[in-house]
């Protein structure tokens, strides 16, 4: 991690005191670009016009039999995913990039190997557009709608943002969703870096291999319907 020029959104905290007392589903999504979004042949005239043609989608590759409770259990699970060498596949059609959950869950977001990109190492890979709503239950202040954002490197090790290393590649992150309010969407920002090959080798952001890093913010829909699967806060916080 290096010093940041800006910070967009609100960080996902590492601590939460919202109840989480049983194994939860592990929702696994593969993020990819459509054919028009491939950037292997990008030239020096790569521009906003080109980037506007990139369409991002997800495929649900969730194994519904997998449930985990503790952070270290998920860390071991994602390490196996990475080191097994089996790239996730899905026969489902590409879907809009949203994260619609109906119960407490661990969420894995994985960037496709088809694209030269990775999660940002100079900005938290995931932030929320609004802060958590503060509420009280039995006199206790509750916080942490989401928690435990972790980066996963190319050998399967999981680290928080503070321990991210600039020279490593991170194409997977995970976190947990503990609370959602019915009818209250929670916008999220996903920060990735695209790497494009250029005919010239000059300019800011150039890597030693001649590629340039192009920061990109993905803005998915996050319905968070907040049905009975979530522990609901009081209707009117005290």
C-alpha cells in the first residue's frame, strides 16, 4: 500500500458487533468484461471513449454447499481456491454486476484472468457510498453492516488493505455482509487497475514491462433487500 491521492466512499470496518453466530453461505462471483472490453491490443490513443465501451458483468460461481463462520475458515477456503488451479466456471448467462443478498453471507469477488487487471493496491478495493446507520439494541450501539475486507494474492494468502504489497497481484477479495435494511440500497465502489499495452513507453503510470495502469471505479448496484434473513435494526434509531 502507498500513500493515496484521494479516498472515495466509506471504508469497510474490520470490527463489528452485529450478531454472527452460525456458518453462513459463501457467495462467489466472477467479474469479467464482454468481447468489446478486451484491451490486449490497446494503442496509444486509449481514451475515455474506449473505456466507455467496456461492459462489466458477473457470473455466479457459488458452491451452495459451502458455509463458513469464522474469518480464518474463509481464508483457508480461498487459499484452496487459488492454489487448486481450477478456474471457476459457470454455465449461467452473464448478469449485471450487482450484489443482491437475502441473508448474512461471505462474499468473494474474483477478477477474470481474461483481462489484464487487478484490484487497486493504492486505494481500498471496496468502499460503500454511504456510512453505516447507527442504531441501538438493548442499550448497545451497533455498527459494522459489512466487515473484514481481505485481499487475496496469487498464492492464496489473505491480508487486510493495510498489509497489501504494491508488487503483488490481487485478483480476489472477500468480505462479509452482516446487515441490510429492507428497501434501502447500499451503493458500493469497486476499485481496479487496468493494464494496457502502449506503442510508446513514456508517460505516467508506466510499468517496467511497458504497460500503463489505468485506475477504474466500478459502480455496481447493491439492492440489499434486507429480508428476514438479516437481523433488522429498529425502525427508528434512538
